[in-house]
């Protein structure tokens, strides 16, 4: 019976790099949310931007690792905004301006860099507590 099941089992095609990045960012976001006071973030737009910068750092890192184009990385970020901030694509504003702000503002750049580092340690080194740094950083902000 086991060999018959294997013969007729549905084979799944390997996912695209874009699909894998989306999946990993979803898991990482779930891990970061554990340490974040979401009601507090919801009340303060500056904290929202820091959360966005942290996750975009992870998206950017992952995009480089998986060879995503800038457009594909932006698509992952827009999907992130839509899912976690309930911002429909039409209301995300100028993404390029938002991203430039992440780089220009020292406080947001710190979150951007921390997000890339936390993701790397979480994903590559198995440091399960790395995503919780977002909540600690927000408490200090």
C-alpha cells in the first residue's frame, strides 16, 4: 500500500524564490510580533515606521540572498504592509519615499539594519530569540 501511495502522491513543484521569501517573512513576522505591544504600535505612527523598517531590513536581506530584483523585494514589502498594517496597495503612498526615509533617518536606519541582522541570526544561526529584539528596541524608542 505504501508504494502505491507514493506512485499516486501529488508532487509539488518547488516554490519560486519569491514564494520562499514571502513564506520566510511571514514566519519571521510571526516571531517578531510575540515581543511587540501591537496596540502601542497601532497608536504611534513613528513606531509603525520603525516596525516597517525592521521588517524591510529582513526583506532586503532575504531578497539579496535569493536573488530577487528590487521590484520583487518591493512587492514583498507591499504585501507585508497590506497584511500587517491593513494598508491596501492604493494607500501605501510612495514606497520609494518611505524606503528612502528608512535610510535617511538615523533612528529608522537602526531598525532597518537590526531587522536584517536579526533575520540572519534567526534563519541562518537558529537564534530563536533574535526576532524579539524588535520589541526591546521599541520599548527603548
